[in-house]
């Protein structure tokens, strides 16, 4: 029996069911996209980053190697947080800091981080973004690994 020979009521019911399934599928896709956007913090373009400076206490390291810059920018862009916490003061204690030196508009982005979280200053204080445990281990390793002469100042 072809679709053309179906009774009108059966066609309407079938089309309504298909439309409802399509709407549910679109709703699920929209929810996934909204959830992803809500938990993503950064969208830096690696090509706009001229250099990166990592600091910890009185130590710092300048990174100008393109491969390392792209690795760090990808790490930042891929960071998603699981929860946030607003802080009224600087309660993180000692943390690592990362400065992205942008070549296009001569601006600098500053990000404080520890192994699994990022702290960003807002008007009312600080917001802590908690991500997967050990997510920034690679950045900590870059700061603490033995560096070539001239990279640590």
C-alpha cells in the first residue's frame, strides 16, 4: 500500500508524529549546544597570540615557540568547567598566572590557574571556575620543568 492510498487521517497522524520527533530532536540539539556554550570560557585564536608568559611567585617563563603557544591556547579553549564559586577576596593563595600577549591589538589577557581551576577577576570580586582534576597539569609542567638558559628570568 503506497502513501498516496493512505486515508487522509492516517497521513496527518504520521506527519504529526514525524514533526513531533523532529522538534524533540531539535530541542535536544539546542540543549546540548547551550550547555556547551554555557561551560566554555575562552575562544582565543592561536594566530593572534604572539607569546605567552607563565609566572609562579618570582619565577616566570616566556614562551614564543608556535607549537607550545598553540598547545596552550587549545588547552585554554577546550577548558570546560563543572561548577563556579564567587569569591569576595583573593582566596586562591599562590597560583600560577598566564599572560597571553596578543600581537594584533597589543593587548594582554591575564589568567590565574591551578591544576584544576581558573580564577577570573570580575567587578564584584573573583569567580573561580572548577574543571576536571589535573586539567592544567601540562601548564604546571611547563612552568616547573627544567628550562633552557634565557627562558626563565
